[in-house]
C-alpha cells in the first residue's frame, strides 16, 4: 500500500499543472512518465493487461506508444483514468471519430465516457486553432459536477481550460477548450451561431435519456452536419439504443446497402467493453404500502445485516429525499450501540454545486454513506463505493395533457430499462445487491423503456426555439421520434395566443423572436416583455428571477417547520405567491443582501437569494440589449407593494402569460380548471393553501399520489382572461 502511495506521489510531482498543455510539453517528460505509470500499473496488478491490451494494436492507424497517452494517465488526482474501461480504447476511439462524422458510443456508466473522451479529443488536437469540444448533458447538475471533476483532473480552475455553461451560470472563458453544457443551452447557442461553428466535436451525452432538448438537438445537429462535414458528432449512451441513433444520422442509400457496415462511411457504433460485477436483485414478497417508509426500513436493514459498502437510494423528488435524509439522520442517532455510523446525503437538481460535491467525497472513516438521489444518479453521475442500491420503483416524469394544458410532474413506475440501470449502479466495483421496493410480478408489468419526453411534454418552448432557428415548418422537422399531432397543435395554439406567432404561424417581430431569445419559459418571457406597458417591469424582473429558483427559496431547518412557516407569513401578500416572492426579494435587497444571518432568521436560503439577484441582472441585461428601458429607482419607498395599484398591474401582467393555466376555487376549497374537467389543490407551500380565492392563475402543477397540486398561485379576475387571451377563451353563448 505504501509503495503504491509513493508511486502516486511521484506521479503527482511529474504531472503537468494542466494536462491541456501543448503536445510537445507533454512529450518532454513522457519518458519518465511512462516508467512511473508502468510501475504504478504493475503495483495494481494490471501491468500486463496495460502492456498487452492497452488499446495499442498494430492495425490501428493511430497506434504508437503515444506519449500523450502516458501524459493523460497521470492527469488524475484520483483513480488513475488508465484503469477506466475507456482507456484501452483510446486510440481506436480517436481513430473512429476522426474517420466517421458520427460515432455512437455505448458504454456502461462509469466507463469514462464523459470525463475522459473530451480530454482525449483535446490531446488529439481537436481544440487546435481555438476550437472547442462541447459535451452536452440533459441535467444542469450533471454538467456542473462532471466539469468540476474534469477541471480537477487536468488541474485547472473551472472556467479556464475546462468550463461549464448552464442557464444563468456561465463559467467559461476565451481559454475554455472543453465545455460542458446542458443540451438546451447548446440549442440556444445555435440562435446566435447557427452552425455552432466554434465546436469541432459535439458530444451529446446521456442520449438514452431522450430528454426533449436532446432529441431536438440531435435533429438540429443532423441539419448542421450537412453544411459542416468536418464537424464530429459523438452520441453517447449508457444503454443499447445505438442503432436508432446511428440510423437517424446516416439514413442514406449507402446505409441501406447491406454490403457496407451499418452507418456506411458516415458513422459507426463503438462499444466500450466493460466489466460489471454480478448484482443480486431482491424483490419484496408483498407490495409495500408506503414505499418511502419501506425504503427507510431497508436502509437500516442493510446497515445492520450487510457487509461494508455505501448505499444508493433512488426516490422520486426533492421532498421525499429531504424527508428520508432527515429521518435517517434522526433514527440513526438511536444506533449508538453500533460501531459504524450512517451518513445520509441528498442528491437532486436543486442543490448548489457545493452541496452536490459532498456526495462524491468518500465517507468519513467508520461511516456508511447513504446517497439519497433522484434519477440523476441512474446514469448521469457516478458515485464510487456504492455496493447497495435501493430502487423505490418510481421516477418523476413530465406529462402534459394537451386537453387541459397542464404539465405535471408525476411519480410513475420506472421502466425495465431504468430498473436494470439502477441495479447496475451496485455492481461497478465489486459484487453488489439491489433491493427493489416492489414485487417481481410488479416488475414484469413494467414498460420496456420510458417514452421519450418529446411525446409527453409541452412543446411550446421547443417550437418557439425551432421557429427562431428558422425552421418554420416544424411538422416536417426531423424528429428522432415524432411527437403526437395534438401536442404540436396545442403548442402552436398556445404560442399564437401568447402573441409569439402570427396567423401564418410565423414568429412575430419583435415579441416572438425576443421571447425565443430570453432564456426563460415562453409565458414568463412574454410577461417580462409586456411588463413595461403595465408599468411594472422592475417588479416583474424580480418575480421572474425568484420564480426561476423553483422553490429553493426557503430553508427548512430540521424540525422547525412551525417557525419557518411563521417566518414565511411575514412576507405573505394577500394576492398570492408571486407577490409574496416579490416581497421576499425586496426585503432581501434592503435587509439581507449583506447579512446571511438575516436570511437564516427568516428561513431564507441565502445562496438561492443571491442567485436570484444574479438571475435578475442577467434578465435585465437581455432586456437592455433589446433596447427596453430598464432604468429603475430602487428607492426603499418604491419597493413595498403596498398600494392596490402596483399589485393589480402585476397580476394583470402575469395573466398575459399564464392565462392558459387558470382555475377557479370551489366551495370545498379545491380548484377546477377552466373547462371544469380537472380538480386541483393548492400545494401546502403555496400561500393559497387554506385561503379563500375565486379565479387564480398558477405556474406549476405537480401530481402526487392521486392529487394534482398547484404552486405559485396568484389571484386574478375572470374578465382578465378574456381581455388578455381573447383567442384562447371564448364566452359560452
Ligand atoms: O460517462 P461515464 O458514465 O462513462 O463515466 P464518467 O462519468 O466519465 O466517470 C468515470 C470515472 O470518474 C468514474 O469512476 C467516476 O467515479 C469518476 N467520477 C468522479 O469520481 N466524480 C465525478 N464527478 C465524475 C466522475
Ligand atoms: Mg457519463
């Protein structure tokens, strides 16, 4: 063990400060490095394999005892990347990417696709001449965490040679050569640079997730490819849908010629072999009444009966996860007789980058780590040391009903493909166990794969984007899977009613094109763009910024629910959640900005609030660029939403964007949608919970169990719906 560490130390000394150095610099020290790496590998018992089967085959055109190879192997501060499955395919992979415009890369999670391939590409010269390698992720949290990891591996500060860009957070610079970004953001970049010309290679990662933006991005890339034959596209996936992706890109006469391999001269499928250890799958004998409670019990069962190894728990969302993390913390205090402690850690999209990073750190000695995660841990991120997986059997999926126009996030049974992927997380480094909180007969009824998002989402945002990219006939857009016609029609109607499209379904100018450019949902973009007409732009900027935090405003300290609720009441505005958010923002600006203690006392999340300030500034800059006058006096006296006047202006203005999500309160305190078909409940976090109202608009609907809850709810007048959305609502004669 000691000698291994010694070797690692030598490696550390020899390691270039940043692996993104020019090739000749690497070569200078290569000879020494090769020696060290070989020693290191021999120590780990893999020396032979490395030498015999190091991916360097005589037939490979790029085969050579490549000195860069040695350089890159030393670049990790952690497990040497040379031990990752991808390492031995490095040269072959580079050859394939060089030779074929499209490569579909298949490999198990943790093989090194996301963190290693971009580095290989950079080392092979794909960033020469200022070009950039882009790696897209469906999730923001994955983009930030892998970027941070790669920056650490190449030893640069994040934002320098390696950076990331997600909505409202751009950590890149002129120097950035490897850029991680969400697929939605890359689509947005195409608005400014239609051929995405600064990128030499675009890796569409986690394509198997089939997120809405991934699908659309693939369609857009297919178009771009025709004009930029030199562009290299890598579609990477953890599951075996490879052929669909390859056929999508290479569906030509040549590809149909059975004498040539699939993909013809245009593309190839590249499989990364990879070892998986066996995973013992255990089912319940009887269905669980409450899967959350059963999950908790399973955590403690594993802890008391199973050997060492961390636990990864899959649950559906933030609320469940926070609850389970809290419960594990509380209940494990009673375990003092046990020598090993439990360390529960949450992982979901709303966490800050720092909070996420804890998950990747090894557990403190004599502690078993329990990572409680959403689907994000299924394939997007890899956590080392996991031996046990608990799969609750559900995932929160977006579902959009074109008839009610309500998009819900609903806990839905996972697909078989997901369940397999989840179980696989237990067998990465040694044999593991997966506990499914459902029965084997439940498993048999699951769908094979999750339907792609494009078939179950509100398409309005994406259609707006496509229109702005000049793709006017969206029905003929090359979708990987076509959306149902009714979703398309509904989206067009909605955009028309918002004023983004004209009678011929063309983008209106300037409203429609500006809406597309603003990086927020179409309804909020509309609201901001018309706010000057209502005289409430400053307020609306604050509301838009606060609303984009998606509920991360409040901090709920363990067991202090009552106190936090009474703190919230201080900011409550009678008219609803949006005005309450505005009160919070304004109070923060005047009292809490420099005082984290003030936030704590008011149960506000200081980091989120600071983020809201930054988002607001970014939105303001967008509007300035459009030539909209955003000068505002932020004098404290003007900040309070006291008079009925400004409140009404804001509510009217919100109605111009949110008219399609309107509901009316019933005598029993529930709400009904305008067509009367759907019952909605105010979410307990909403100000409208247990309060009287008549007509309201709401921003978000989510389905939990059998109920649909609405959040960010604001009171309006019925007449406003007709006034601001005459084409959407008709009065019954
Ligand atoms: O993309 P793929 O699933 O093939 O693998 P990867 O994300 O490139 O991960 C390769 C290795 O890097 C794994 O062993 C991870 O444990 C490690 N890694 C990490 O420790 N922390 C991260 N934030 C990302 C990756
Ligand atoms: Mg990956």
